[in-house]
């Protein structure tokens, strides 16, 4: 009898010791006494663990709320297919997390999903049960605008950011070459051409500017924005426009064609793959290219001359001597992950409360930082810093992998990106600010618009042909296969294919968003 | 009397089947998996063509989705790029038949003439190989060959031009496609001809040798006529899939700059239908494609039956 008691006590002590670093902070209100189970569909891929059930923060949440979770992780690349299968077989889980910035699982969009009863309209449930998420969203104008649809319907819990992450990628330029050649960072297109020519002639960069394979960059719109235009929709004072058929777009094409003829752009830019591009960067064949802020340091490390190599962010140059571009991509404080509760959920109250718990101060702390002494420590400056376990993992796991093991890289919580400052170099931390220093007044954030399903259908029908036309012509104009005289005729073709109708629809959608 | 009646009147189907089952039980059992395959994967899904006429939503299912009639057919045939995609698909299919189809026959005849068994085996194995490699890898190889620092570079250097990619110029795409197809499928497609050649009576060759026929004569007068029915059947079947070009390969190697020659029905539908979840549209185009293929197949079969008395049915 005594021995048995001793054994139990020892086991308990060991268990507590093992759990000790993980029990920190206050406790959340229990949602259930362990009898409630919710199923959650969530695309999740991690090198160290197979399921979020093994994530320490998620385990802690389960312990605090008393809600058991059955995680459904679709195979990579089959998310849409498995969602369709669940719908077709009528076996939807209680909660669906898109696992990313998009929320387009449901054909026809989220509005249609609410209309069809696949996703629940959450407003009433949130009013009643949400302690954290809904009050936070209602109190902040940015959150309030972007976390709901045009008519104010909330259809999901979104990832919220303490500060919007600005423009995280853009043009990168070889600063070490500029220094060596005694050149300033170019601020105009003419200056940029002088720099590229110097790179080619004096630094042996065969093809100094790595133009993306489409002939433009969809994400950053770099250099198109320099000419006050872009390949797709943008807005000027609330007026929707389509850049690729405007006269300024021709200016962009003329410049690219000129650079192509001067050998400043690779002759095979349209067929170069990633490995060829990376090789051009690391061997110094190129000195100007698209880059993300998190890649600046690894570009240096991977280069053939890591001691001198230095690539830094370059503010988008402008085509005129005076002024600056008005267009760049940027992010809202609401960053997707719209996690919906489905019409098949039998206990919406528990589901809403469980989702809401993610936004509690306790979970905000856990999701962002994990556990003191394990994933972070408080430095002498009194601030929290991520530990070496996260930054230089002994098992060689990447940052994202370790985060997925102990806390959250992204997901439905209030993210505090300042936690990542330690990880990056000064150049990297400065980059977002440099790219974000141009105004973004003309930018339309497509992901936040909510077209009706009729609008979406008509736009898709019109734009898929028009985009094909554009993409084909852009490459041929830049490569000189087709003379730029045909631009006017192309404008006419775009008109006959219905671009004006597409702009009209985009205007309606945009008006609704801008008047939220 | 009874006996005579039974002889002249056909027995009911059930009786005949039962009798046939007793006689050929094994053959039926062996045919079962094949029949099951076709029923499961070719006939059962056929009701899915209804999607072509509906604004399909997976949650509502096929029956519940709204009927849109010929909307998607009109959208496709009235589209700006309709004629171009048809032309590209058709031309790639035809060029592939013109060049790649005879290549496999010629290759089989050549291999058949080889005397050293080991060399013959080695060559066959090497030529089969590309067939078993995934399209993604094949596409990688093609891209590397076509890059300015690959074969394309050598070619343009010889012409005294600046090296560029074969895949950066619409004029080269058809050649790249057909040549790579020959490389990929020639070895594998020759197997069936080799089997047919092996079935030709050796005595015919021996007799021809005695009559003083050389190798070329034997090839023309024995080998080729010997496999002619096989060629005819395969040719008809190949014609039936004229419009089924290797779209995975094209998707992996093309780019917007060469849409002029490389954008085929399947790639166009992929961009338009699947990337945008427009199931109705892609099904409508697929159905149209199958109809055209069927018409070609039917016409070719009819023609062949009349001309050569070889036909599929």
C-alpha cells in the first residue's frame, strides 16, 4: 500500500516537473469540463510535429478551456479538394480554418457560404459570447473595417496584427557595388539605368536587372509603380482603374524593352527558373532584383563572396525627376485566416467561446512568445527575447518549424511581430520601412474586397481572357518580338474584350469597401 | 421433332449465357477486372457531364446546382482565344501523328534487324526509360536543353546569333514539343510493333533468303506487311486522340510569351476553369473535346474499313 502511494506520488511529481515550465500565467475560464469535443479543419505542415495536437500552446489551451479538439489536417496541396469532398459528403467539421491569407475555399466566396448556410453568421453569437475578439474588433477602426464583409456580417475570426506589417518585399540592390563605384542609391528611373549600366560595365554583371518571368512582378508591382501604373486594378481617389491598358503602361514597356536591348535584362527572363535566378544573384550576374526582407542575410551567406556582398532594400524610383510613386502593396492589420464556424456545428456556443479564447491576454502571450525559460527569456533590457531554441534550433529546425512546435507562427490570434526583431539583421529590419516609405494610396487589397458571386463570376470570365492577352503581349513587347506600335491596337482589343465593364464592376465592389 | 426445334430456334439469352459461362468460365473471370475498371472509371462518372450544363457548386451537388444550358459552350466558342487554342491543339496533334507515329514503327523495324541480343536489349531499355520518368522531370530536362546555355545556345551560336531560349520564341515551340515527344514515347510505343514482328513466321524470311531477297526487300515485303494490321489499328486509335495533346508537359514548359503556338485547349481550360474553380466551364470544354475526338475516330474507322478491311468494330 505504501509503495503504491509512493509510486503514484513520484509519477505525479515527475509529471509536474515535466509540465513545470509550461504552467505560467493566469488561467482562462473553463468552457467545458472535458465533455465537449470540436473538430477543426486546419491546413498545417511542420517538419517536427504532425498535428497541432502536439503543439505546446494548443495543449495548454485544451487544458485551460477543457475543450477537446479533433484536428483535421489536409495533405499539402489538397486543401481545396478535401474541403470539396467534405462538402460533397456532408461531413463538415465544426470549425474551418483556411490556414492562410485566402478564404476562398467556398466557390463563390464567403458571402455565398453564409448565404448557403455553410458558414454561420457570427454577429449575434459574438455579441453574446465573445469576451475578447469582438470587443477588440469593435474598438479598432481598422479591425472593424476589414474583419467583416461589406454589410457588416462577421463570418470568421481573423488573424489580427498589433501593427500592420508593411511592404515586406520589393527591390533589392547591391549596396556594396554602389559604395565601390561611388554611386548614390538611385531615386529616378534614369539614375537607375546609370547604376545598372555601371553594374554591367564595371562590375561584370552580365544581366544586372532580374526582370520577373512575366515581365512584371504581380506582388510588389516594382518599376510599374515607378511609372504610376500597374498590371492590374488600382484606385486613384476612389476611382478603379486597370493599369495594363493605360498609356503609362506603355512607358513601362518601352523602358523594359530598351533595357532588354541594352542587355540589362536576361535574354531568357521569361523562361528562367528559380534556381537560375538564385545562381544569378549569388554569383553577381545580377545586381537588382525582387527580394523579401527576410532573404537579405541569406542572400549574403549564399553568395560567392559573403565577406563583401551586401544587398539592401531600394525605395521604388520614379520616372520623373520630381515626385514619388503612389502605389505599393501593403497589408492590413487584419491578415486573413478567417476561421469560420460551419452550419454543421452542433455547439456553436462552445465553438465561439473556444475561438474567442485564442484572443485572451493569456493566449496572446502564449501564441506570440511561448514559455518563459524555454522559448523566450526576459533580457536585461526588461524586454522579452526569443531563445536560442527558436532562433538557432539545436535540431536544425527552421524558425517556422520551431514556432509550430511550441507556439504559433500565424493563425487566429493577435500577432506581435516585434517578437521577430531579434531574428533579423539591421538591414533586414530596416527594409520594410524603406519599401513602405512610398505612399500606398492607390493600392487595392483584393483579399479584403467582397464581391457578390455574380460580380465575381462576371469579373473572372472577363479577366481570364484579358489577362491572357496582357501576359502574352507584355513578354513579346519587352523582348521586341512585337513592336510597341501595336499598343494602341491592343488597347482597342482590351476594350472589345470588355475591360470597361470589368472596371465598372470593380468600381462597385470598391465603392462598397471604401464606404465601410 | 423437339430436337429439331431446339436446333433451329435460338435458345433464350439466359440459357445461352449459362452455357457459355460453363464453357468459358475462366475467360469471364479474367475479363471481370477489365469490365469493372471501365464501368467504374469510364461509364459511372459519365453522369458527371451534366456539370457542363450547370453552374456547379460542390455543396449543392450535381442535381441541386442551377441549370445554365449551353452558357459555358457559348462562352468557350465565343471567346477571343477560341480559334487559336483549337488551331494549336489540332496542329500539335497532327504534327505528333505525322512525326512521332512513324518514328516508333521505324524504330521497331530497326531494332528487329539487330543481331546482337545484348545490344538490342540495352538499346530498348534506354529508349523505354523516358516513358517511365515523371512529366515534371521530363519538363526539367526539356527546359535545361532549351536554355540559352544549353543546346539552344549551341544552335544560336552556330547561326551566329545571340543565344536565347528555344522556349522564348513561339516559332520553336512545336518542334520542341514534337521532338521531345518522340524521345519520350518512341521506345515504349515500339514494343507492340516488336511483339507483332516476333509473331511473323520465320519460314517466310528463310524462303525469301533462298529466293535471293536482301535485307531491304525482306523488310519491305515481309516485315512491314506482317505488322500492317497492327499499324492500322493503332493508327485509328491514335487518330481518336488527336486533340488529346500532352497538356501536363505543355503546362510545365510553356510561358505567356509563346501562347501564340503553345496555348492548347487543355492549358487554356486549366487556367480558366480549374484555377478559378469554374467546374462547369472545364467540363463543357472537356465534353466538346471528347466529341471532336469521337467524330475523328469514327470517320477514321469507317475509312479504314472501306480501304483496308481493318477496323476497330
